[in-house]
C-alpha cells in the first residue's frame, strides 16, 4: 500500500467551536491507482487530501505513506516527503505569476540541490512536452488559458518525480471539455509512469475515468 489511513479523524477549532471534518476514515490506496474522492462541498475531501499530503496532521488515527507513519516524522522529514514523494495540483493552479511556464516547472527542482542543472533542464523540457506546452515555455500564466495553466501545474507536480500526485478539484475552474482533457492527461501519466493519482472532483463525468471512487459524506466514507 502506498497510502493507508487508519481510523483517521480530523477536527478544526473554529473559535470556541469544534468542526469535525473527518470521522473514522480507514482507506488503503495501492501504488499506481487512479483514485477519485467524490462527495458534496464540505464533506471532507480537501481535508483528507491535505492529511495525505502532509500539509496538516490528523486529530486521531494514523496515516502511513509508503508504509511509514507520518506522525513520527520531524518537520524537516515531512518537508522532505512533500518535496520528494508528493506532488500537488490545485483547483486554482497556484502558479507563480511572475515566472514563465518553464520557470514554474523548474521551481521545485531548484529546491532539490541533488538534481544537477542538466538533469533539471531535461526534466523541465520533458514534462512541458508531455503536457503539450513546449511552445509556451516562455509564456507567463496570464498569457495562458485555464487548461494550459493547469497543464503547467501538472508538469510542475511531476517534475520532481513524485510517487503520489494529489489533485484537489483540478478541473473545477475549467469548462467540461478542458477538464476532461486534464483528467485524460493525468490518466495517461498514471498509466505510462505508474504515478499514483488521488484527485477530488464534483464532476460525475470525469469521475468515471477513475479506477475507484471513494465517496465522502459528512466526513465519512459511504459504503
Ligand atoms: P470539501 O473539500 O469536501 O469541500 P473540506 O475538507 O474543505 O470539504 O471541509 C470539511 C469540513 O471542515 C467543512 O465543514 C469545512 O467547513 C470544515 N473546514 C475545512 N477547513 C477548515 C478550517 N481550516 N477551519 C475550520 N473548519 C474547516
Ligand atoms: P485550452 O483548451 O488548453 O484551455 P484554449 O483553447 O482555451 O486552451 O486556448 C487556446 C489559445 O488561446 C492558446 O494559444 C492560449 O495561449 C490562448 N489564450 C487563451 N486564454 C488566453 C488569455 N486569457 N490570455 C492570452 N491568451 C489566451
């Protein structure tokens, strides 16, 4: 199992109130899966992705990434895991606006001092090509369409060769046809490179492309 959640619960403090975002979630994800998280707004999809992505920590229960319990890890070890094992794709793309497509894809590789300049350049070129954006390498995000921006974000997520890509509503800000193209690209990468993808979505039509759909409601998995 590449990801395991064991009886995971998550509560947020909201002033004096407590919001329960996840209740008793247990889930095993195989290496190479292309898995969708479905469910209405507020059902806990982002929270679960953030916990698997080591962006936040569970209130109760255990999360294992590649068999390792992440709650025993130091902040440095978690940062290392985020950089080397995990890739992130967001609904709002989260590209750096002053950087070109090339520079956005290169950015996480610059945080990996072990990756030599030549390798870095080859990787950027490779992934821009894979997402079909080689001709737009020198364009900034505001010179690209929504679909193109998301493709830059996918190239950026893949450039560090993560074993798991987490995508939170990656198609939510795209029209249906463009969104479907983005999902197809992710699926091709899943099949060609064996990368595990876990994505959340509202769109029943893109959900159909998943190997497995886990449906959340009110912080719980629906059977
Ligand atoms: P989804 O991604 O399915 O829309 P979320 O994981 O964003 O669901 O939210 C699950 C629940 O947790 C909701 O009730 C939401 O309001 C609450 N929540 C999410 N993030 C926070 C936060 N940072 N502080 C307080 N409550 C939060
Ligand atoms: P996609 O299907 O990937 O969303 P589109 O078909 O919408 O792409 O866009 C095609 C062309 O229009 C591209 O050459 C892109 O650079 C250009 N384009 C789209 N939106 C914008 C924008 N807001 N500013 C500049 N160029 C844009």
